[in-house]
């Protein structure tokens, strides 16, 4: 009787583990689909942002009415929502300062 109960417990444990494996495989597939959808969404947003960036630079003009060169300038968004056009070399130095601030906070 003890051996039968032991075998029954072992069989139940195996069945429970098989059920867990099946549930985890289903969850894994669901997460893979979600990851794929998120990746597609991110790529679409990146493309839209890139298009917007180019559209903005196509419309921007300097004081003399000449187009602004996107190779020399970048768009900078401040924390209050303001958008500025700044020279790339200033943007790089500003990024370095931001990185230093983040490292100090850690």
C-alpha cells in the first residue's frame, strides 16, 4: 500500500510537471509573438521619427534663407518639451555631461 501511494504521488508529480511544461511553452510562444510585435512597432516608430527628422530639416532655414545642413546640426528636446536646433559638437559635449550626471547619481 505504501509503495502504491508512493508511485501514485510520483505519477501525480510527473503529470503536474508535464502540465507546467506545457503551460510554460504556451507562455513562451505568446511572449515571442509579443516581442515580435513590439520590435515591429519600435521599427515603425523609428522610421516615422526618421521621416519627421528629415522633414523638419527640409523645412528649416538659416537667417539668410539657406537650408540648414542636418550633418552639422541636431534637434535637441529639452525636459520641458522645448525643441532646439543645436550644432552637433555642442550636442556631443552635452551628452557627455548628461552621462557624467547619470553616473554620479548611481
